[in-house]
């Protein structure tokens, strides 16, 4: 019986080629989109699950509070004393491990490279995280100071096929490390990816960090701290005990300005959005968004099938009537139609896999992932595919099956069904739903594009163009003033400035600010971020002064007690205008001095954040790790060559490397640009599938009204009037879809724009443009079949009836 169902189903698909092509194409594209987005979502949800103890590993985070209780800084890192003290005070915790990320220059023989993702790790890291150690003993590989383990790719990079164990490498031309092991790198679905692991005990050396700093430095919140909790242990128990813990070890009032929290390792990638993270994270909102898009695209394809199947009902109504007359029961007919639906979906699935294989490299390119077709062959994914195939087949075929089999044989054979089919309320509702989804995606794409243009054209308050960034080695003997003069010997290099941080990065440094209250200095309630700069930083970035002056070599006190605020800091500290702040006493951390200038506000961080209050000073120099070089003119190659020549003469042991500031700025919005592209692609797909459905519907509705069109032409109706007659019903549905989609899209994109402190407004023209575009595409689709029907010879039309 089942074989017979599928044989008849196959014959029907072959017999109605246009119908079959439209449906198979639509469902195949819908399934392909669903599979691609499911691969993406599955990848996002799998982060850190390679660790055997993933559900018991928690990360310690630290949040600083302003005096009014608001959060001023949220860090995914903590100070070094927290780890051992937490383990001491809460002995039920199985393991506590600390990691410190750094970078450096690694030399082995003639191989010299600048490397990042170097982690100083405590030796119990292998008891917390699941490393696949290929060489060496995990129990003691990180026991001794100046021990280092290489990831397999790094070992191959430096040693080729040589055995690296026991060999010595040099780091930053200062320290020799012994290689004690090789490990397999973490999969891409991990919150951090160490290329090298160095023994944490190395940090006890005063030349590196110092044992006393590890014990007592509560201000350097650069250490990632992970806790391995016992099975079934409630982490909230620890979180509730943390305030008393901080008051005990730091300061009796520490819990009023410092808050500790825990987050499960498997939640970090999608749920953690701290000011400092080990690596850039994803966002659960994007997972929800892409899941919804996947479902909606597949739903549009299912709607197509349902619409076309019900539209064809008149053609198959007599078949149903005759089958019932000769004894077929309704369940048999339902099975027949569901068999057709499932067969069509299975054929579409094969085509969908081909589309996925072709499109997967492109998806990887703009999501920066490493998705492979192998993921399609895992048991879990195969189960998903089988479930979706059956679900799609049943959903797409259910309404036609139950609708067609509900016809009474007498009504069918008397021809009473055809007229009822012309006004299918459900079919109209489904068309509206299809186009509403497509219009929402079109509007969303337009809003994201508008915001990206807004960001590109927004005046940041500094110059980001033609600035290259260098990170030179820094010690007390380096004469950066001489290096700057040597760089400026090239006429295209106009300015060279140094700073502790650079625009497009995060402002993570902060100390307590002091202002005059009465006759004495008193701490301010305002949290102010800091930048250590030299006198050339402001002119390098062309930051405008609102009042006062820049740092200058002509004023010797600038290096010891000069401060420059931005307008936001001056305003929050109580000065109504910038000029009022000049000359006032000011303190920051342990330094007391006076305000010599106020800059106009500039967007140091991304436009997701509001302009932060900033203070610039020159008192400390060794932490100015960034060199910014402003290049004028168009001879960029000559300028870069000159910079490289100076670099190699000054730092012969450190490989030359640079990056452009505008490229770093662009990376701040990479996620939004990806979202814009995805919205655009899937909006186009949604419109295409919807129009396939409209094409099929217009074909069948034209066939259903062939006699009416013939009579109207005989009575003198013009071709344009007939085209409008056939198009009007569909265009009304499209306009209804636009009306429904517009407020939905506005609400969603309004909320999305709230993620930016500075954003564009949603113009009415976006909705008008989306409406015209979708209506125009729909009209073109319908008109093709409408014109064809209107041009048909009425004699032939009436004959066929």
C-alpha cells in the first residue's frame, strides 16, 4: 500500500512539472537555509562543552561600583590574590586555577615571531580543563618556573618534525624557557585558545611580576580565575558569601564598591558581555534571531506548498470524488496526499544538501567560523534532519490532505467546489504571513544598513584615518622622543604619539578622583577613566581643545602634576563650562596637581557606549605601550618602509608589525555588519520563495478563471484591465502584509538600536521603500502570468470549457 502511495505521488510530481519545480525549489531553499542556520546555532550552543567538567566550572568576575551604587566597570577578570584566598576560605571547592594572558616575542634559533595567546597557568589547570596532552606529563609539566608548553601547531611552526621536549626558547630577549610538553589546541568552540602555557610559578620572579604582587595586588584585575565546584553544589552559596569575604581580606567596606560573581563556563560565550573578556563572545540574542529566521524561511516554503496544493484542489477534486465513489476511505486519501508531500520534501532535502555544501564556505567567511559538512553527519544532526523532514512534510501536506479529502463526492461531481476555491480565506492568510515575514526582513536590513552608514559618517572627535599603530618593547632605557624625531624625518609622517591605550579599545583603567571642596581635596563620586599619554598624543589624533592647552615640554610641571579632562568629565565634576575647570586643583590616585586643559568630547570606545569621563596625564611612562603614527599624503608604501627601517634599527630583535586604526575601528562593528549581510540575504530568499508561491498561485488562479477571462475579452475588456483584475486580489494581500509587518519591524529594530548609545532614527522612508520594493516585486511576478492569461485567444479559452 505504501509503495503504491509513493508510486502515485511520483507520477503526480512528474505530470505537473511546473507545480513540482516551484514547490521543490521553494522547499529546498527553505530547508537549505534552515540547515545552514541550524549549523550556526548548534555551533554557538556548543562552546566549552569539550571539557569533561564543563557544567561544574565557573568563572570569577569582578564589578566595580560608583558611590551611587551604579556599575562603573565590569570585568571578566580579577586580582591575583582572589584565587588562593577563595580556596583557603571555601575548602569545599575542588580546584581554583588562575591564568594570566600575555604576548611576547619568541625566539628559537633563526625562528623569531611575535606571539599572542600566551597564558601563565597554574599547574592544576589540567584538573579543571580537558587538555589533550600529546607530549610531556600533565602532572608536572608546569611545576617549575620558566617552563613552557607549546600547542601542536606552534611546535610544528618552530620545530617542524623535531622533538621539542627539553629544548630552550627565549622570550622577549630576557628569559629562557624550557619546553616541557605539547598539547592539542582547543577546538574553535572554546572561550579561550592558548597557543602556549607557561608555568604560573614564573610570575613569582620579581623581574616578571613578583610574589608579593601575587599576594597583595588587589588593583591589577588581569587574571582569569576559574573554580571547579563539587557535583550538585549551588554556586549562589558562594556568591552570597563573597561580600563578607571581600570585607575580611580587602577592606571592611570593600563590598560597597566591589562585587564578585560567578558564571558557568558554558554560559560565557553567549551570556557574558563584560568590559574585559578572554576573547570576543557571541550573543544569545543572535542565536534567537537566527533561529527565528530559520524557522520563518522554512515556514514560508511550507506555506508555498500548502497554498499551491489547495489552489490545485479544483484539478484534483474529481479525482478525490471518483476515488470515494469506488470505495476509498478518507484515511487512505489523507495518506496518499501526505505521501506526496513527504516525497516532495525528501527530493527537496537532497537538493538542500547540495545547496548547503556550496554555501557553507561563504557562511564561514562572514561568520568567521569553521563549520564543515561533517557536522551534518553527526547522530544529533541526522536526528534533527529526519525530524525536520518529517515535520516539514506533515505540516506542508496536512492542510491540503485534510482539505481535499473533506470534499463530498456529490458536490465535486456536480462542480460545486470550483467556485468555493476562488476565495480561500486560509490561502489568503498564508500569503499575507509569507510577505509579512519578508517585509520585516527587508525593513530590518534597511535599518541595519542605515545604522552602519550613521557610524561610518559619525564625527568621532578624533582622526582615525591614516594612523598606524605600533607596540614597541618598552623599558627605562628606550628614548621614544628620539624615535619620534627619527620617524618624522619622513615628510609624510606628521605626528607620533604614545599612550597607554588607543581609540577603539576599552577604557579599563580607573583610580579615585579628587576635587577641591572648601579648603581641601576630597574624593569625587564620579568614576573617571584614565589615559597615560605624552605631549604628542592629542595632536596625533587631532583632538580639539575646548579650553586651556595641551601638555608641553615648555612646562616642566606638566609631567608631574598636569591633568587634561574631556568635556564630559569636567561637566560631571561640576564645572558648567570647560573654561571654569582650567587652573583648578585636581587629584587622581596618588597624584595631586591642576587641570591645564579640557578637550572636546571624543568617542574613544565604540558607539555602543556613551562618551566616558576621561582624564589624561603624563606622570607614568612605562605603561604607554602604544605608538600612534599619523601619516599624511598618499605615498603610504614609502612611509611604511621608513617606519619599518626605523623600527629595525631601534628594535632589531623584535619583528616589525603594525595595524591600521581604521581597521580596528571597523572590527568594533563586525557583528553588526555580519547581521546586515545575513538580513539582506535572507530577506532576498524570503521574497524569492514568496514570489515563487505567487507565481504558482497566479498560474492556477488564471487557469481557474479561464472562462471568465474569455467572456470578458469577447465583451470588449482590454488587456490592462484584465491584468489588473487578475493582479488586484494578490496586491491587496501584499499591502495588508506591509501594514502588519511595519509596526512589528519598527518595534524589533527600535529595540536593536537601543544597543547603541548613539544611533540613527528609523525613517518613514524605510517603510515606504520596503513597501514599494515588495509590492513591485510581487506585481512583476503576478504580471508575468496575468499578461500571459490576458493575451490568450478567448475562442480557445471558451472551447476548453
